[in-house]
């Protein structure tokens, strides 16, 4: 087994944690997977012997990637495609949704 295979095994051991961190930050599984994949690409390009704490390094890289993704969302907000989700406030006003102040049981 060569160094790259050992590195891949160590990365895979952290994948679940990294995906959970990214999902909590981004709220999207596809974006979380993209951040984790980018972290792997960055890890594979460096001399991993210089990394003393691989789980900490990976968590830091994924977190920073997520922050970059969040910043890019702010810079250019995404436009939803297709049907809009229901707006409870608007639906309450026109009578098609739940009452604005429902009685408690």
C-alpha cells in the first residue's frame, strides 16, 4: 500500500464527520459533498507529512470552504427555479392557508 492509499483511508475515516460539519453550515447535502470533495483535492495536492493533526486540518479546510460558499451565495443570491414554496403569511391573508392567530386547544 502506497502513501496515497493510506492518505485516502485516513480521509475516508473522517468523511462522515466532514460531511456533517459541512451540512450543518450549508444546509444542503450536495453543497456539503462538494466541500468535502474539494477538501480531498486540496489534501491530495499537499505534502501530508507536514500535517500533524489530519482531522483538525480537514475540519478547518472544510469549514473555510463552507464559509466561501456562503459568501458566494450572499454575493450572488440563487434564484429559485420552478414553483415557489407556499408563503404562510400570504396564504393567511387571502384565506387559503392557516389562520394568522389560530386558537390553542
